[in-house]
C-alpha cells in the first residue's frame, strides 16, 4: 500500500540527492522567518560571527538588519526583489534588509522611506563597507561590514572598511552535469502522485483551498496566509493614501485645485476602495461566523480592493512628480513652508493654554488623545526649522537636489504639526458638543425606560425587556452621578448611554413589531376560527355518516384539525399570532380530511363517481397533485426572501512606487 510515510521517504531521498549536488534554484520574493536566511550556504561556519555583528547593531541602535543570500533574483531587479521581500516579511520602519544574489553578482539594501539615514549615507555604507567584501566573495564579511557601517553612520562616525577574507565565488556549487537530468523525471512522477493524494486528503478534511492552484500556477495560499497578507496590505494602503492625500494638499496650495484635480480624484477612488476593504474586514471580525469558502472570498476581496487603490495611486505617481518637481520649485516651496512654519509657531502656546483650560473641565481620559499634541507639534516644527535652514544653505550653494529633499521633509513636518494643533481645536469642539448632547441622551433613555417599564407587567414581554431595562437604568444612573461629581468624559459617557439605549430601543422595536403583528392577527383570528370550525363540522359530519368506508388517514387529519382549533381558541387572548396560525392550519387539515374521505368512498358510493379508478378519477388525482405542487411553489415563493440580510510612502503614490528606498547594484 502506498502511504504518506513511503511517499515522504522517496521524496526525501530525491531531495537529499538534489541538495547533495549543491544545486540551487531561483527564488521568488518571500517572507523571511529569521534574521539570517542563507539558501546557498554562503556563510559556511561564519554564521555565528555574522549574528554577533547583527546583534551589536540591534543593541547599539535598536535597528534590525536582516540578511538574505540566494542564488539569483528570478529575473527581477535586485532592488525590486529586496523591497518585495521586505514588504512580505513585514519588517519595521527602523529595520533594513540586505539581499545578495551570489550567482547573479548583484545585491540590494531595502530601507523604509522614513529610515534615519539619507540616501547619500546609505550609498556610502554600501560603497565603503559592503561592496569591497562582496567583490572578493567574502559573503560573511559583507554582512558584518553592513552592520558595522550602519552602526557608525547612525552614530555620526566615519564608515569603517571591512576586514576582507576572500571566499568562493559560487558557494551554491551548481557547476558540472546537473543531477536534475535523472532526478526530475522520477521526482515529477512521485510528486504528481503525492500531489493527487495531498489534494484528496485536503478535500476530505474540508480544507477550503483543496490543493487548488492560484493564477500563477502555484498552490493557493492558506486562509492564514491570506489573512496575514490582507492585514499587511490594509496597513500599507492606508499609509499610502494618508501620505498621498497630504501631498495633494501641498500641490493644491502650490498650483491650485484644477492642476491637482487628477491626483485628488485618484486619492478619492483609493479611499473608496480602502473603505470598502475595511468594511469587509469588519464583517470578518464580527461575531457572525463565515464558512471557509466565504472567508477566502472576503479576504481575496480585501486584497483586490487594496491593490486597485494602490494601482490607481501608482498610475498618477509620475505625473505628480512632474507637477511638484521640488528641485526646480524649491525656492518657491521653501518660502511657502517658512510662512506656514511662522504661522504655526505662534499657535503652539495657544494650544497648550487651550489644553490647560480643557483639563479644568474634563477628566484626564477625555484628553488622552490630544494631551501630547502641542509637544509633538513643537517637535515637528523644530525638525522643520532644521530642514528649512539646511535647504536655504543648499540653495545658496547651488545644490538644488539636496535642497529639495530638505524642503520636502520640512513641508511634511509642518503639515503634521498643523494636523496636531487642529486636533486640539477639533477635540475641544467634540467635547463641547458631547456635553450638550448628554442631556438629550439622558432624556431619551429615560423616556424609553418609562415605556419599557410599563410593558414589564405583561409576562409576554418581561423576559425580552428586563435585561435591557436593568442595564439602561444602571448606565443612566451612573452617568448622572459622574456628571454631578464634577469633571467628566462626556464622549465616553455619551457612548455608554447610546450603547445601552440602542439595545433597549432594539428590544422595544421587537416588542412593538410583535404588538403590531398581534393586532393584525386579532383582526383575522375570528374569521379564521369560524372558517376552521365550518370545515371541521362539514368533514366530521361526512366522515361520521360514511365511517364504514373511510380509512385512517382522513380521520388522522380531522383529529389534528380539531386539536389545532382547540389550541387556537386557547391562545386567542395570550398569543393571537400563534392562534391565527393554528386556526389556519386547522381549516386546511379539515378540508384535506374531507377530500381524503371522499376519495376513500369514491369507488363504492355512486353519489361520488368513479374516483378510485381510471378515467375521471385519474384526471382528478392528476389535478389534485398538480394543485398541491402549484400551491407549494406559490407558498414557497411568498415565503422566500433575500438571504440574510506598505510602509508610509514618501510622496504621492502607492506602495509599488513610493514604498521603500535603498542601495545596491552589481559587484
């Protein structure tokens, strides 16, 4: 018998043989699982030495450097490959990733747009500390040099040259005749059989991917993988949109709304897609469970919407760069940013005074979100001041490219400072509105409580309303006590009241709906009971007078009709909706009992014709069956209804065009 263990053994032997030859295959970008990833054996016995250098960098600068060694980059540009691997790995904004293609003789360093070093500093570390080791195949020395180089650059020290130990040019050792010539045909056969068994096994276990292949011909990602990808892409897209929106604001101020319109439209489209993606994410996170198939479809929708948003921003990125062209327009933008800086510098003190006044009226928790806003705004303005000074010096010396970098940094910092100071004003207004709304909310909840308490005497509604009445009463009392004691958090108290009142409102709506249905049922109940009694009396009389020929089925239907009629009469005063349903069923069953009784005696009583045989009897039977089916379809139709109801980019664009920066090249 072919077992999984046997299959694993065969595949293991094949891959052992393949590995033993040193053959390496091209790598697509992937999510790294550790700080050092060496797929070609480049580090050999120096892995621990590299780890020590990486640990020093982390301890000294709180920066994590990830190093990846592969054979080549699958035909991709080294920088693109490194950026995508960094994004898939979800590395932080303070971290770096260095990817080395040993056979391709290329490498790249991927850094976040907001990483502490400038492009010039990244290039200096690359040329001084990394490339000398790579040129002499010192793979470990390149990683050690990178770690020491970034440590020095972040500390404002000269970049040290690495101590180079020349190594093997091709550590993967894939030279000479390849064992793939004989391994692949055998392996393909074993893999095909294994894949079939694997798919069947997953299907039997209910795995939603079922071993299916994705659009690229590779196995479809698992639900956990999709969930992780969706979460990462939501964050990256949200960051891209926020930064792009800020950049559009700068462009509108500089060039006017008409010139910036295409970019504003792109941002609006991207925000619509992202909002829809967040709504799907919320549905996934709510308490209502989805099937694996539904979950996969929803996660794929999130990915598709985020990608659509990203692509729309990327499509306008080049045009936006041409419009802004900060290098050419640096003097004009510098003047605008300086004016904005001067305006905001006077507002920081005002914001601090405003917060002090708010602190006398509200609790600390009410100001939690804005309590540090003035200090953070001042920090942004200080950063902007430094960059404005540097930009001015660069312009005077004629280095417009560097001036543009400092102008953009200052512009972004001033924009964030404005948002922080505006947030204090906005929050003060929201607290004031919440304070005014509390009185109305308390009255609304109190009125609903009075209505609900009036219904508690009726045991039909007691169980449904009592928990919500208790909760709303407790919250209302608690809020009133908090307000009476002094400074409060009106937003938090208003939210508590709204949540309790909403639950009570929903319960009351349910009761009102049932009351309306009961009123309608009472209006129809007398007629339904009268009709059922008439049907039961007629069928009873007929069966009693022909009981010698009537079988058990009509009698059973009649007995059930009589039981349901009695139930309807019993429930008439307490549950008219159920009573109406019982009365209607009773009439229907009584009518059916009469028809079945006529069928039983149709073959023997001349008064009713030959219903038991062919001819007319057959036609009547066909008509009866047809009528039942039609009624079923129509009733079904009447009952049917609808089913239940990348890291922050540096400028305008999505993660593909503005996601990361770095250094590298051939060596």
